[in-house]
């Protein structure tokens, strides 16, 4: 577009940005983020850009920059805060050059005090990816207070409403939607992980979007450590969202010659309501994030809720036999197989088979698993150590700690410092060794506590970089493992969904969504999860009834139908399931396998209802097939509609049910399909799966 304005153009949107003024105070402004414009029209939004007002108190445009800094006439939330030698805090940037490569642009700005700032922009499907690189080209070290990956301006509208998820352990990804308050709304994690409490994304609309209609702007951060995302709504009207790694408090040291690269912040503008936004995010995840998006995820069995810590060769083999008989394809041994780990007080760090429980090592178990036709998976928690372990006795300095301060344990464990090369090497050594020795196909990589006393005594001035380096260290170990063992698949877990984000999904294949396996609770969790992340990465198990966590009794079919909305797994104590239950489970596993590509690779439509509370339904469409999973948790308490209206079909095509009944797509979308599950009378917990195949058009 010229030498002072640029555009990142996707198939349906454009993001236009450029230099407001050259010279001493160069500002890179966002000029436009909306529907795609004809190429020749892009310059019009630059021509019409409002000019900055200079007055004693007034600079409402300081939130319109791609990276508002702390420095000069700016009073919004700074995306970049630097303290130079002598306590100087004003960042003053001058534009140097634009480096344009194929699909990427870097705008280079320089502060005469020696800081080089690169603003990077790249298009990936409908998403605009942005990140920042910093290099200290000066003679003195600088201290960084905040280095966000970028700030996004939400275009002027009559109102602003946000959607996001918040929660807690066993209540992850609960959907929140409210008017965006004037002021600053911050979502953050200070735990060292993405956290159960919030997830690093936000959607903003004008207050008029619905599931299927309306313009929605979303911003997400691809990062698995602490983070902060702030949406500011100024009284003057401007709205911007800035997001980046790290939380308020720690500061990062950048010595002369050193560089820092932020994780990507992702911007997506869609039309078509929250549903279209979610589908665009799922597309992005498939084409730009997940390492194996088009592989079918196996139906897995996980022993955790069946045995808890009581893990023995014989018991596991018995479960494996029963699981194989149901059609399970991957058998995962959870916590309790190693070292002295008979409860959560000991053994973490000692990653060899417990000799009392597995006198012959794990070979006998995994050989049997393979003979039964299943793949072999193992639970590990590589970032943790119990003080009562050989590892900790040998390496007490490997954990996060400050000299002379307490080392607070949580779940009786401490956090190993993955910023340290020796810790990473140790981890790669034993993890890789286990894969080779037992021919493992799968790790469930767990992480069960937040950071405390997050010190790194050996790192001196660089100690706070731990908040970044730990996460990068985990990424590096995961990347190395995948490189060494291309067949290995990895599930990310952090006490359930404590580490779900586009950073971890880049190097894992699915995530354990929540420790809450109660089917009804799970519906709300799965709904919030589905806003950003696709079903092929959402692990969901059928467990026992009453549920061990909630004591709620839910029929087996309902439990299955909820878990079938993602990657189906079984996690119950199969030795206690009746013959009828096992028979029913076998046929539901087979039914899932028959539609698995549709659910795992399909386009999601959240059709109706408040999941887990009222009658609701979700639809997946893939190639010529459509699957609707419908639920009704309560009998007469909430009167549902009788019909579910489908979405995203070809209006003139014909769709046929398994019973041979045919409908036009338009009928299914406008008039709907009558669902027995939603019929006004009937017991609690009715559910069903409807499968349609497109037969013409
Ligand atoms: C937390 C996980 O979320 C559970 O599924 C289980 O693996 C336990 N940890 C084991 O300690």
C-alpha cells in the first residue's frame, strides 16, 4: 500500500496499519479492522484516519497503536514498559524500516537509547498473527516491565460486549458475557500456567451478535505460562485489547546484545456470530497450530478414576482386557506406576516402574496391551518433584526457590525449574528412555500445581525470566520428544484444563479438558472450551455413576453422548460395570467410531440451549455427513422446543437419516427436526445422536 501503510488481508477481513508520523515520535497506528475492502479502497481508510489532537490533557488516540509504549504523551495501558539505565522510563521510538517477506512484515523501530523493536504481522487463514521482537543494541542492560505481543483496536460501535471464559479447578471454561465496562478489564494468570481461572482470549461484539449472526472481534494469546490481557474502554469511546506473556510484578533483564521474542497474539474478525468465530478459530487450530490435526484420535481408556493411586500390573491388565473388549484403541496408565508413588506424598521425580507394583517393569503390561490390539500410553508429570523422592534428595537446587525463604509445597510437590538446561536434559533423557524401552505411543503430560517462591538463585539479574523460560523449557522438551519419536502423541493436562491454549496445542495432540467428569457439569465446560478450541483436541471420558466427584447419577448413554462430542475416552472402573452396561458401552463406542471423523474434523454449530441446564444440541458437519448430539438433562422443569433447527447445511440438498427418511437442507434449517429427547414428557437425562447423510445436491 505504500511505504507508510500496510494491510494484512485475509479472505474476508482486512487489518490496515501504518505510520502516523515519521520523525522522532513515530507511531504505528491501526487504521482499520473490518470486512475486506477492494485493494484499491484500502488507502481510503488511511486517508480518513483521524489526526492526533494536541492539548494539555487530551490524547484519545493513544490506544490506537499496534504497541502503545510507556513514554511520551500516552496514558492508556502500556503494551511495552522499559526502564533504561539511570531509571529512565520513557520509550521513544523512531521508525527505521519495514522488512517485507512473503507473507510477513516486520516494522522496525528504534529508541536512541539502544532498543530495537520489531513489530511482526502475518496472516494465517482468517487469523492475523502478531508478535514483537526486542533487541538491546545499547551499551547498558535494560529492564522490561511489560512486553505485550500487541494491542488491537476494536472499531467504533454503538456498544461493546465481551465474551470470555473463567472458572476454577473442575469448573474450567465457564462462559461469561457482559457489557465491557468503561475502564480497564483485565484477565490474567499469575500461576505460571495458563490457569483454570481464565483463558487467554476475549471476543468483543457491539452487543448485537448472536450465535449465528453479527460481527465479532477476537483476540487470543498463544502462550502457556502466566499472561495478562487487558481490554480498555475509554470514556471517549475507544476500545483496545492488549495481551502478552507474564503478569504484573516480575521484570525482565535484557543485557546488551540480548533479544526477547514474544509469543504470538492472534486477532480474528468474523461475521456470523460467535459460531462463525469459533469455526474460524477451529480452522486456524487445524491448519496452523495442531501437529496432527487430521489424524483420527483413538478411543482411549484411562485408569485414573478406576484405581486412583492403587496401580498394579494385574489390576491394569484386567482393566486393559475389559477396555479392549469395548473397542478401546489406546490404554493409558495414569499416576501411581513409578518410584515410591503410592499416594500423592512421595515419588514424583523417580521415573522408574515401582518394583513392588511392577516387578517385571512395564513390559508385561504393555506387551499385553499390544496383544489386545491397543496402543500404549503412560501418565507423567515431568515438571514436578515430591520432596520425598530420590530426585529431590539429589538435586534440591533444581526447584523454584529463593534462598532463605520457605519452599511451599502444594499437593506435596515442588516445581522443577525448566529454565535450567540440566533439568531439561534430565527430562528428555528419561522421557525418551521410557518411549524407547516400552514402545510408548502416548504420554499424558500432567502439571499439578501453581508456582510459589518462583526464584532462580543461579540466574542473578535474570531470575524473573523464569516466568518465560520455564514455559519455553517445557515447549523445548515437548518439541525434542516429538522430533525424536515422530509416532508419539501427547495429551496436555494440568489438573484437568489448567493449561489449554494455542501455545501448548502447537506441540500436543489433545488436552484433558477437566478433572470434572460429571456429564452435566462437563457440558458447560465443553461449551466454553468450544469457543476457541476444536473437538479433535478435547479429551472427554465416560466415568462411573454416581460420579466420584459430584455423586450425581447419570445414565450411561447420556454420559457417552456428552463425551462423544469430543475425543471419546473411558475412565470408569470397568470391573464394576454390569454386563448390560458393558454391552451398551460396546455399541456406543462402535457408534462413535462410525462418526468420529465428523465430530473430530467437522464444523461445529452450537444449535440451541444452555448446555447441562436446559435442552441443548450441538451439530458437526463434515463432507457429506451431519451429526447432531442432543441432550435434555431435566424432565419437565424446563420446557424445551420440540424441534432442533440445524445450521450450515446446503439448503437445496437432500439429507437422509439412518432410517431412510429424507429432508431438504432448508427444511432442516428452517423448520427443524423433531427430537424425541426434547419431547415434553419423559425421564431426566435423555440424549440422542442423529446422523444424516447428504444424498443429493
Ligand atoms: C490430575 C489429572 O487431571 C488427573 O486426570 C490425574 O491424572 C491426576 N492428576 C493424577 O495425579
